[in-house]
């Protein structure tokens, strides 16, 4: 058993620098890349012994690294979405004057409530595109989600927000 583990460690050490370069290329942050590779190494060492059954070991390890990097990117994206709701609202609604009117505050409240009722995936698509200013290509590159899927999620989310605003008596032009 110890001989097998030593053999696995030797194999992983041989691939470690390649895995690290790959993770750095994806994540562009050395600490995150190192963490991703270490997680993969621990996953392989603590998981069931399947190394002997893998035909293309390097490709399999790179796939594990890629998946771990995608997890890191998704975590980053979720952290960015934890934005102060007032900042979100003030960005969504353009102010015509420097002072807030009662109606403006009411609209912002309605938008915040509508956003809160959205499924997480739709809310993330809206916030990353509208608030954070990422293009759909950038979001797709970060998350691995196809651009068409992101666009559809944003569209459905915006439609929901508009419906909520209409139900509360705000016209179509409120969200434009």
C-alpha cells in the first residue's frame, strides 16, 4: 500500500509544474493556481486509486485542474455579486437630478425586491453584465457557461423584473 502511494506521489510530482502552469494560465493569479493544484493533488491522493486505470494520465490530471479552476472562477463571480444593494440599484436607475425623489426610492425598492426573487443564475447574469460591466464573452470565459445561455438568463431575469415593476404600477419605460 505504501509503495503504491509513493508511486502516485512520484507521478504527481512529475506533473505538478505542468499542472501549475496550466492553472496559472486559466486563473492568472499564482496563489489561486497553487491552491487549485494542491486541491487536485489531495483529491487524487485521498480519492480511490484510479490512476492505474487511467489511459491518458496527463490529460486526466489537466481535466481535474481545469475543473478546480472553474470552481475558483465561479466562487470569484459569486463574491463579486455580493454587492451593496444601494450600489446595484443606483446603477440600474439613471437619476435625472442629484436628489432622490420618493418615486425613485420606490422604484429602487421594487427593483431590489424583484432581483431578490430571481433564481440565482438569472440574478448573476444580470449583475455581472449590467452592474459589473462584463461582456457576455468575459462572463462566459470566467464561468464556462455558454454566451447564449447567459444572454437567455439575463433576458428572462429582466422580463421578470419588468413584470414585477408593472404589477407595482411602474410603466414599461421604468427599466429601459
